[in-house]
C-alpha cells in the first residue's frame, strides 16, 4: 500500500502509453534504507516472484539509486532478462554474481552527487560499479545525461508529480532500452 515514488510514477506515466505490451510494477520496501539492504533485496526477490506468478515471461529490472544495488543483487532470477540502472548505487562490498551474463544499461546525471541532506550518487561511483560488473561478466552501456541531477521528479505538497528539467531525457533513454528488450 502507499504512493509510488515520484521518480517511478513519472517514468510509468511517460512510458506506459508508448509501450502497451509492457507491464509495470514497483517494489515497495518494508524499510527503504541501505542500512537494511538485506530486507530490500528480499522485497525485490518477492516482487519478481509476484510478477512471474501473475504471468510475466520476461522481467527487466529498473533500479533507481539504492534500487540499483537491489536490482544487481536479484538479477540472477531466471526470468530476469536485463537490468537498467538509473543513478545506481553499486557498492563494491555487495556481491552481484547474478549480473554475470546479463545486459546492464546505466544512465546517470552528470551533476549528480551527495549534498548534505540531499541524497545522491556520484557518476564516478556508479561508473566504477558498472566497470566492476562488466569485468565480472555483464555486458552493457553507460550513458551520462548532461546537466541532469539525481532526481527525475518530485512529489509536490498537493500530491502531483513535478518532473525536473531533464526528466524527459531519462524517460527517452529508458524507453529505448525497454523497446529493444
């Protein structure tokens, strides 16, 4: 129960009408914290099982920020076809053996970084994680979105979705990957 994250809701609203053959589901973590990453990974695995039991034949994981770590950790599920990382946090300490043999496309805002009180993942950090996974047997691409920050959209106080200036570019990149999947 609850409201979708603003980033995912924006992307689903932008992508679903142009990709009617694709279903979308969002993982809602019991506790959304990298300090409870094991729980988040369990929730992600349960979400895959749920969509597969609902009829999904192929699954593409879209991991935003901490969701990049979760997606990488659960990518070994046999129905996972590929992984898309949006500003993914890819900690070196987290093994991701399921990424071996998977396609991994990363999109990252060039201006993303952690600021006091504002979450972020530096492009340097995600690039290092991406290159580690490529060395370990994944294939893929890494694309910087010039001028983009960490967020794709925000939820306004009245509940609406407010896209950030480069949000359409994020959606365009994701649409391209999903259309080819």
